[in-house]
């Protein structure tokens, strides 16, 4: 007598692709938060902008996974995966722009400066002494020659590729 168990993930490539995108996206954001709060690597404005892609894509990927799991119409699932792929391609472009700024290939935005809190009881000069400017054109951390922005290019391209694989697999099914 043999017993079979149901697979952990259904044999649905759209569900798999969307869940992988959501999980890898969440891991990427957790990694960024670890660098920020665990290692003290303060993000610049471009770093924070790159995170917004994940804040949009992770919930969308979960919605797409649920829709695919519940057998939503194929065009809806394909569209959701397409939006995920385009979102991560945009994220890769933003990260590549940031990496180029770090390598001094082009100029970055003018707003790469620290926040100025309300004056309150402290004077402006006293507050200015405490502000730590986080520059977008200086990589705070590098490994094997790549900054966090450089790694985000690779991660974003990989996640766009996974979403595109999901589209291709759904269309073949």
C-alpha cells in the first residue's frame, strides 16, 4: 500500500513564480533593513526610492499567487505577472541609475542630503552640526566590487525574469 502526499506547492507555474517573487522580494527588503538597522548603513534617498518597488511588488505578487491558486482567468494572471516583470525592470533601471551615480558615470539628484527636523527649542546651527548627510554618489558598502545598488540591479532583473518565466509557463499550459 502506497500513500501519496500533496506537494507543498501546487503544480501551477504562475503560483510558483509569484510566490518566489514575493519571498525573494521580502528577503531583499529584510536584507536592506538588516544593513540599515543591524549594520548602521544609512540609506540615501535613491536607496529608499528603490525600496518602493518592493513595497508595491511584494503585495502584488501575493495577490497574483492567490489569484492563480484560485484559478482566476488566465489573462488576469498573465497581466499580474506582466506588471510584476515591468515593476522589477523599472526597479533594475532605478538601481542601475543609482549604481552609475556611485561610479560617477553621471550626476545624481540634488536632494541627496539629510533631513532637517523642525527647529523647536534647538537653533538651526546646532541642528546643522548634528545632521549626517547621506550621499547618493558614495557607496556605503561594496562586496566583490558591487554596491547594494549594483546587487539590486541583479536581484531586480532576476525577479523580472522569474515573473516572465511564469508568463511563458502559463501560456504554454
